[in-house]
C-alpha cells in the first residue's frame, strides 16, 4: 500500500519546456496576457508551485523566485522529461508527489491542486492521476485527457525514467504502465491551450 498524500506533501511543477514552434519559436511562458506573463498566471493558479521545468537560460524566470529544472535527458523528449525532472527534484526535497501544470494553459481552476490531492487521498495504489477536462471555450466542448495536468507520486520516477529510456514519450501511455486514475474537472475552456497569436487573443476574453 502506498503512503497517503497530503497537501503539504505536494510540489507544484510548472511545465515550461515547450519550444513554441507555432508561435515562431517564441517562449510561450513569457507571452503577455492581461499585462502579465503566462507563467505568472499559472503560478498563481497552481498555488503550490515549487519549481519550473524548463530548458534554456534560467535567468528569464528570475522574477518568480522559483528554481528552474532543465531536462535530465538529452534531445528534448517532450513533457514527460519535464515530469521526470520534477519528480526527481521533488523526491530529493522530501515531497511525496508533484502536481504538474502547463505554462501555456492559464485558465485551469484555482483549486486544481486541492482536487488532485483529495483524489489521491482515496486513490489506493495509483501512481498517477491524470486530469480530464474541456479545452474549448465554446458551448458543447467535450472533455478529453489533459496529460500535462496530473498528480504523480515521486515513487514513479524510476518507472518514468525507464519508459523514456525505452523510447516511450506519451504521458498517458507511461501513466497507464505505472497505474493511473483520472480526475474529471468541470469548466468550459478550463484547459484552453495557447499555441498561436490568435489563441492568446482568445484567451484574453475569458481568462481572468
């Protein structure tokens, strides 16, 4: 039986390692929404943010006062590498789990970390709890998996590293291998992902 997870055991990790190819290579974390960079919105909403997973110069995040964790694997293997960096850092700090949030998705619920912690308290031996929610802000949007939003027990780190070494990069595939549950999160547009300049303008209409 795994150890229960409490709020104080959780480290929030902001995933900011995307290369912004559809934004002309722009650093999406620093795009401005309502006069603040996207990453500042995400830090505020997550509440338990303890570190940023990102490659490149750490100085660009100096104003946030959080450590910056580069990938521990070469080749930019995607968000799962950021999850691994967060897991290994959090384990060394004595945390029992991490909650991840993507820096380009600034409208998720402010109580998401608490919701995941509550679910983890009754999740038995699940190593991972993946969020399922609605990306589209338009009426009738259907919920889908949001793999960059999840709770991972730090004990999952060796399994994540092994999966990446074997060439598996899909977050959901690795979560299934390790043992996962899902959490349905309500809210139209809660997981609207900003990939283009048009998306950024649209987000300004409904992200406070």
